[in-house]
């Protein structure tokens, strides 16, 4: 690591909640990792410090122009009591790509991984061990310069907080979710920020998500911004459909996030005897497959949700029911395979686990 790191431990440690009480993103650990960036000094002053509120100038660029982005990765307790991160290098690279689009600096991959590793070591006692749990890490970069003109900031803060988590939707993580297909609002257009984890993408998603919740749905499925004919991404997940013996997912573009779990699924799918296609999927194709009886499964994937089966897609009054409300065989198989790799219980064929 090219950065030296100083540590100040908390004097008021919190009590860790029992694994049975964990949902998603509700509890935070005792410490955080912070690193400053300035034009003059680049990345400097890496520190592990007590978890605390940020002091920001009210003119800080992030508060006005939204120059902010985040990552999400997980650390898992291993059978020998150790800890491993799942694909931290892939998260570091995705953060670099997103930062470039947002005119922000990003850490070198090796520094990102080494700093996150030090942080996880410090928070070892917070890492849950029950099946379905993990320590979720949230690296974030924000523009901190106090300045009211629209241009990239000259100062940034990179910080990482950590949250012991259970299932993203609460309860059984394999309980199929019901999804509202959004045809009015748009998450991301070609040429926009959709491929980045910019906070702005999530802000753009909220109104449709609130409306979907009111109508009794768990998540929103976004359509392409131009024709509203092709499915792109689910609220916080990439989308997969199984038609016949093919596993199909929308091809990556600048309006679709390049999910690390998405990539893992594509690499593991051949083990399940399915052929993977990365291409456009129209709603017309989904309806046609459903009518022919070949639409076998729909599921989402993401770091937070892992693999999440879908029971229903609602296109207004027109509903597509999938799998009779039960999780599909491939979704279950992939969830089990990925979870076992993450927990050190299955062959890590691609070398995705990074011991802490
Ligand atoms: C993740 O899956 O890590 C995400 O970032 C989704 C989220 C916004 C909770």
C-alpha cells in the first residue's frame, strides 16, 4: 500500500446486535475509514477512526451538485474463524470507472483493497457468522470543497462505513419479490450516469419506488429511456430471465450497472448447464415466452440481495406471473453456489475470495 494509515480507536464501543435481529443497513460498527484528497496532495491522511458524523461546509459541492458515488461489498466469516472479502478488486475497479465519469479521483485498486482489509480487521468482532449474514461495507466518495460554481471539486473525502447485515428484503432472502415495471419515470438514459453508483441514480429512482410500494410491489423494473420497450435493471439489482434453456440478461451499456454478482452469475451459469446470452430483452419477448410456457424464471442479482427470485412483473394491469410464486431452480442453485463460495463452503473456482 502506498498510503500509511493511522488508527484511533473508539472509547465507547457499541453492543453488537444478535444475528437474528439483523436486517439491511440498520446498524453501524464502531469505526470508519477516511482518506482525504486534494489537488495538491492527492490521497493523503488515511485514518481508521471512531464512527462519527461528518463536518461539512454548507457550501460543499456534494450538497449542491451531487458529486457523490458509492460502492457496496461484503466481508464473510469463514469456517476457520477468519474473514474474507468477496471480489474487492472488482469493486475497486468499478469505483474507479464511476469516479472517472463523475470527474472524481479514485484510489488505486491495491490501496482500496489494502485499506478496506485493515478496516475489516479492526471491526472483526462485528462480523456476523449465521447463514445469510455478512458485514456490508459502503465505500463512498464525496466532493467536499466549499465552492458555489459548477465544476469538479478540488477536495474529496473517501470514507468507508460498515454494517452487519442479514437479508436485503428482510425475512427469507429467497422469498420471491413482486416487481412493478415502470413506464413513466426513467432511471438512466444513454450517455448518462446509469453505469455508475452515483447517488443521483438512486435519487432518480425514489418516486417510482414509493409509488410501487404503495401499489404493493417490492421493487421497480426500469425500461430503456428511449423506446420504453426493453427491460434494463431492477431497483437495486441486475435482471436475469430464463427462457427455455437460456439464461438472458440485458447487455451492459452506459445505462446499466456492471454488477459484480451479475458477472459472477454469468461465470457460474455454465456449471448449471445453461447457455448465457447478454442482449436486449423486450417486454414483447417476455409476454410471448410466458404465453408459450417457456418463461421459466426471473430473478435479480446484487451485492446486497445476492440472488432474488421474482414472482410477478406488473405492466400496469397486465401481469406476468412467474413460477407459481415459488423461487426457480436456477435462482436457488446460483444463490446456494455463490453463498457457499462467499462463506468458504464451496470451491472458489475463480479465486474470488480475498482473505483479510
Ligand atoms: C448493493 O447491492 O450493494 C447496492 O448497492 C444496492 C443498494 C443500493 C442497497
